């Protein structure tokens, strides 16, 4: 039987769903959560080289189901990885469907309210 890798006990949050992070770095940008509810969230987006140029990303809160994935190649082939129920930060392919970028907090808030009241 293959070994199953899971998060450590401290990271597991004792069975609770993993929530969207307060801060995140992705594609060279730093993201800080400004506002959220059960349906939507607003993040401020800043590139470290241009801290005065801010954008705002609005995303629908989406949840990925728990899953187990078998590693098929490499030195860890044959090992299983478990992923818990998790709120998903959007990937690049989600923009225009589940996530949007705005140049002003006012525009981002309008979209956030639209998603919240939908």
C-alpha cells in the first residue's frame, strides 16, 4: 500500500476548511485581503517594484472538494497526496469567469457588491 502524505497536524486546522489567505504572493505580486464574505472577496494587488501602482482583484469564493492524487512520475511515483476542503485563490485561467481586476477600489467594491447580492 502506498504512503499517503497529508498536511501536518498544525496545518490541517483539525478538519476545518482551509480559508482564503490574508496575504499571498503570486506571479510577482503581493496580495492583501481587504474585504470578504461567504460569496466574494477583494484583494489589493501591489508589485514590490511599483508600490504606488495598486490594483484590486475581486473574486468569487470557490471551494475545491477534498481529493487524493496519485503521483505518477518522478522520485515520488506511487505516493498519494491528500488535499482537504479548501477555498481556492483564483488561477490565471479564472479571470473573466470567477475573478476580475480593477484599477480603483470603488470599481472593485461595485463588483463585490454585485456578487454579494446575486
